[in-house]
């Protein structure tokens, strides 16, 4: 059950990584920018994986009370997906901001 959140989150992260790659394709002029985009995507996927595993380990297991299992057992799977998605989005946002900054710097050099 440890990797279920990653399995559920994985397709969405692949779609977001593809969108980042496709949008950046028209701005990609050099091999350095292509390498930068690949690096951002790999770092984002790695950080999402690590964040999901850390969140899975940090969520406390619910005890069974006198009336049965307390509500909230689903959070053992939801929180890792949220942590993974948040970590992925944060890395991608920083990557896009740096990419925008590098693009502006390139355009000022060309003038």
C-alpha cells in the first residue's frame, strides 16, 4: 500500500511533465535549454516521489475504537498524493520562473 499514492498520482504528473516539455519546445533554442528542461522534469519527479514517501511515513495509523474504525483512514493514501503533487508543482513553478528569467536574459543579449 506504500506505493499506491504514487501509482494514482503518476499519470497526472506525466501529463504535467509533458505539458511543460511541449510548451517549452517553442522557446528551446540550444541544447543547454533542452538539458535544463530535462533536469527540471527529473528533479520534479524525484522530489514528488520523495515527498509522497515521507508523507506516507508521517501519517499516523488510526486506532479502532469501540464503534469501529475512526474516519480518516483514507488520509493514509490521500496525504502522500497531496505532498507529492505539491512538491512536483513547487519544483515546476521554480523551473518555469528560472526558464522565463533565462529567456528574458537571452532576448536582451540578442538586441
